[in-house]
């Protein structure tokens, strides 16, 4: 099931909408682990921030009155949120929700890859600083590289941990 955060100003509509969504493979939740966000009207203050926070973690679908669509699109421009009229047919809504959920999955995967690459880059920077510290102590670049590699293998530590130790020894 696709987890979604369901927000609705029309409390009389909420139970029926939840039931229909559950039958269509969605699981409405209230803990923020959403794939989509519903905001039926623009009356609630601060809803734009909620949608933008949602798009940072997944997909967002904003449902507004027809007359409010231009304002919602203007406020959410560039966020990736889909803006739909409140009388959108349910099959269309389900299709848009599924597309937004897939977009959210891709975004989550890309963010994870970016974090992994950022961590790897930081490790490489640290290792290069450790090599420089070893070179300042009289080793050439090849010897410094070999020293870090050998220490990591012999002690069964990541190269980053060995580099951190080398840099700590350097600090008086």
C-alpha cells in the first residue's frame, strides 16, 4: 500500500475519501510518512509550507476549488506539487496519486545517493589531508598512500578511520 498523509478541511468528506483511497491501494496516515498531501481549500493558513515540506520528502497533490487553482499554482510554482480541482474524478485522482508516489520514491532514492556520494567525497578529502600530513613528515605520496592502505588492512579499519588518527596525531 502507498502511504499518504491526508489533510481535509471538509470533515464530512474525509471518511468517505479515506475508504475509497484504501480500496484503491492507499493507506492514509497521520504521521508525516506521506506520498501525497491533500488541501481542499486555501482557507487554512500555512498550508503552503506543509505542501513544500511534503514535496521535499515525497509527492504532493493539492486539491483546491477551481477559482483558487491559479493562486495555488502561483504559490507552489517549482515545488513539483500537482494542483487539482476539488471536483476531480476519483479515477483521475488515483492516477495522479500513483504518479506522485512514484516521483516521491525516485526523489527519495536520488537523495539517498546524493548523501552516499557526499559522505564518500568527505572521506576522500580526509584521506588526502592525511596523506599530506604524512608527506609533511617525510614520506612521498606513494608511501603515504601505501601506509594508509596497509594500516587500514592490517587493523581492519576503514581508510577514513586511519586518516582521522593520522590527523589527530598531527594536532599538538
